[in-house]
């Protein structure tokens, strides 16, 4: 998985598998194509992210990464996209709460990002918006899938 995503060369998510993962095991996410996912946070804001609803506003530079896979009917595992959120400088983009959404495809290509070429990732922001401003656009995960 890390190998497939690594081809994209996105420095922000390098080594993400060693970050804090707030999921106790991969869980199925209906909002990300029913894929099995994990929720990682890097050291900029991991101490906040693991407080769940009490996380408050995530610090500048925080990167949240959600890797994904599907189990096919033949039992084989297929890698899905890596979903990424990065907290940019204040005022970078009011509409997304300064979060930059992007997606790395399993073939190592970046599908697009907020305010950049390719897919605009507007649909990501529009859904995550439902928990702003209470939770700074972070959706967390169902109670039974939480690590702590
Ligand atoms: C229809 C709603 C919806 C859409 C569209 C959506 N998300 Fe999410 N996102 C969620 C929910 C709900 C969670 C937490 C629970 C889960 O994983 O199912 C989440 C969790 C995440 C997380 C983990 C951080 C957090 O919020 O706690 C990241 C990173 C993420 N999404 C990125 C993306 C990206 C990038 C896109 C677009 C390519 C996207 N999401 C599209 C609803 C959505």
C-alpha cells in the first residue's frame, strides 16, 4: 500500500503508516466508497486528533491520511485511494476551513487537490463541511472503531 502511494512522491504523507492511527482496525467507510479505511494523523496534530470530539482546531501543517482497500469477491485485496487533508495557513481558503483535500490513486497518481489542477475535490469539502465549525471539518470515526 505505502509502496503504491509512494510513487506519487507526496512528501506530506511519507511514512504515514508510522503515524498515530485512531482506528483500532480497518473499518468500512460508506462515505469513501465502502472501502476499508484507517485514519492517521501526523505529529503536527496527532495529540489533538486522538482527543476525538475534543480535538478543537487542528494546528497549521497537520496532515490527516486515510488509506483504503477493498476485498474483492475472489478474496483478493485491491488497494483504493489514499485520502488526504492538510491544514494550510490561515486565510488560504475560507471555503474549506483552510483544509487542502487531495487523493493519491493506487497507481501512484495524484487525482487532484483543493485549489489545484485536475479534480477540485470540492465534493470532499462539501461533505466534511457538515461538522464545521464544531469539529474543524474532521469527521473522526464511529465509536466502536476507535482505538482509545
Ligand atoms: C459524503 C461524505 C464524505 C465525502 C464526500 C468525503 N468524506 Fe472524508 N470523511 C467522511 C466521514 C463520515 C469520515 C469519518 C468516518 C469514516 O471514515 O467513514 C471522513 C474521514 C476522512 C478523513 C480522516 C480525517 C477525519 O475527517 O477525521 C480524511 C483524511 C478524509 N475523510 C478525506 C476525504 C477526501 C480527500 C475526500 C474527497 C476525495 C473525502 N474525504 C470525501 C465523509 C466524507
